[in-house]
C-alpha cells in the first residue's frame, strides 16, 4: 500500500505539473473538465457566482478527489469552490489560477476559506495548502498550510513578498495553486474557497490613523478574521462595550480553537502610534495551562513571525487598554513599516471548556488623542471617562463610573468587585508631564462593602510608571477607610524617591486587587486633579472646582 500510494501521488503530480493527462483522474460527474483555462490579467477577483470555473482556473483531481462549484456552504453569495472528497481513501485535488503578473510589484492574495466534513489532517494531509510557480508549473513552492478550520477565515497574503522569499518572479505565466490532499484513511471532507481576489495593498491595507466600532457589521479595509479548529471570529451583538456590535473571538464547541482579528496597517514613517481598545472575556473560560498563548501580537514581516506584547486572561468586565505601540514595537526589535500587522489572538489547545474574547471600539491613533494634559482635573460628572482616564480590570474586577456614594456631585469611580473570586480593578491616568518639576496629585477616596485587606489585598494602592506601564512603583497603600478621605501627594518627590522621571508618557494607577477569599468590596475615587503646587493654592474647593 505505501508503494501504491507513492506511485499515485507521483503520477498525479507529474501530470498536473506538466499540464497533461489530467482527464485520466477526473470525475466528469463531480467537476468541470480538467482543461487549461485562459490566463487572466491583474487585478483579478472571483466569487464563483457564474456557477462554473471561469477564465484562469484549471481544476484537477485524482483518486477520490473532486473539484466542484457548489451551493451548500458559500461565504457570500450563492456559490463557492470545493476541493475535497465525498468518500474515504486517497484524494488529490488542485485548483490552479494562471495570471499575468508581469511588471507588478505590489500584489496581495485575498480569500476566504474553511474546512468541512470529517477532516483529520494529522499525518495524512499535511501537504494541503497554497503553492506558487513561476515556471509554468514545473516546480511549486508552498506558502501556506491548510489545517482544520470549521468556520470561514479571511486570509490576506502579500504575494509579491511571498514570491520573493521563495526566489520566484512575478511574470506573465505565474500560477497559484490551492491544493487538497489525503493519502490514507477512511474520512471525507475538504476545503471551501470563496471571494478570491488578487489586488494591491491600497485595497487591503488600512491607513493610519484608523478606528472601528463594528456598528456597520462589516469589517473595514485592513481588518481580517482568522480561525482554526473550533475557533470562531465574527461580529456579534451579545456583549458590546458601546453601541450594538462588537467582535467575538471564541469557541462554541469543545476542542482546539484559534480565533484572531488581524489588522494590516501602513505605519511607514510613523513614530507616534497608540493602540486603544476595549476587551473582556465571556463564557466558561479557564486560561491556566491551555490558553496562555492568547494575547496581542505584532509583526513587521507580513505575519511571518509574531511578537507578543500583551496577555489576555480572565476578565469578566470590559477593560480599556492603551498601548504605546511605537514603544512596544521597538522593545521587540520591530519596525513600524508598510507591512505592519496587529493581531488580537484567542487560542485554546486542550480541555473541554468554551468561551472567548470580546473586542470593541478599537483604534490606532496618536498620543495627542489618548493622553491627558497638565494641569488636569475630573469629578466624573459627565459619566464618561475623559481622555487620559482608562479603567482596567481582570477576573471579577470592575472599573466603572457609579452614582452610589460620590464625594461631591452625583458621580464617582468604583474600583472593586460584586462577585467573589480573584479581582483586579484600576483607574489609569495617562498624562503628559515633561518639563514639569512641581506636580501634586490630589483626590478623595474611601472603601465600601465587606472588606478585609489583610493577607489578600495588600497590593491595593497607588502606583506610578514612567515606562509605559512595563514596571510600576507603589507610592501609597489603600486600607479600610469607610469615610471619604482627602489625599494630597507630592508626585514630583514620589517619582524621584522611586527613581522615576516625569515624562511624556507618565502613568498613575489607582489600584484595587483581591487575590483570594470570598469577600466583596471596593474603592471609591472622586474629585481627582494634578496641579502645579507652586502656582496653585493648595486649599481644595471641590464644589467650586467641579
């Protein structure tokens, strides 16, 4: 049997690569004739809505393989292409596109794909994927694998770059092959392809600055959903941060799962870039031991390699994240270039649990749009967090504006938990403090609820950072305090004492954390301000200033 398998594969590959003998392996009832179609020009797109393989396409099959246009599982419209098998045994299927790419240097391959049926790739289908040829199909070079993927995934490949890496030329007889193979076993299944196009970066890559709140229910240019296994990436309406819609990266069926939202954005010649987004987790999520790969990743090489800059962990309430992307990229040795990618990634590779990540209100912008300016004050009466104020949470932690027990006016910040378990909640102040030498932090605070800080909440307090939050220094403890207290801190001295500098990306964190026990509690923060001690009277007049 191994000898027979090898012979079948060899004969099939020779026939397909040479463009001859394909009819020997075709199934006339299951596919269009294996005849070379006319070459197409660039740019190109096909959603298979004609109901047949049009110009440029050449389907081929051997053994139990079939290449078909079908209507049972399109990504959009009525039709899609199927490369696979309907019965067990060996199967080999190709779908080749012949395209004239002469004199082109900016080419992207953009398509949707998924797998269906009883598919097991391990050990007998690892050759399935996408291949390129610049010599009329005499030799092929693999640029992408196809793996188990039970929901449509949107892939965008920088084809010019992929070809160059393989030493290929974009010429007038360039071929792209979508290939399915199974050479043992009794399973059936295959690959579904839809909405294929070859286009330029101007049609696939986002321009900076950019933002999306997903309210149109359509991903704008530059945003692409990816999935593998049981992963699902989609726009949903079950748990938005604002508006009606958000992105879900999750799994709804047990098993291995990957889901991602990839952002292709041109950051060439940019030096001031911040990533700003809201996120939370939902469902029965257990990250320990089987989901630690989930997080935010960066790439400057078209996604060939990725660097992780943030972890996603249990977070049952929306958290507002601000990342100095220019700094994060530099720390990872990456360049902000025209090939830059940001990936929001969910992954679980074992276990029987389900759950996922929710994303909303994402943007790439400049520091002027995210940092507070000095002097600064806020009493939260607008019921929204103004520029420079960012609530963070993990576990059961909640950071929100509330009206329960304000110091003055009708609103205050609540940092705490309303359900037992691990909880972290914080309010970050991101402020521009370069050239400031006399800075005071002034605020009112209290605790509420059933609080016991001893032994499981000693991390609560005020922290400061001068390195974009990579490291923190504690300058004040929070402990039981059931009545509002007015606190004034010489921030200049506190920073100097901790070896920190007041710079243009200074962070202050009002921090609540309990990492054990069944008690509930919270911090209440109100009437915060940052001011120049030498030029401002230090007497606090909250009702006038609010």
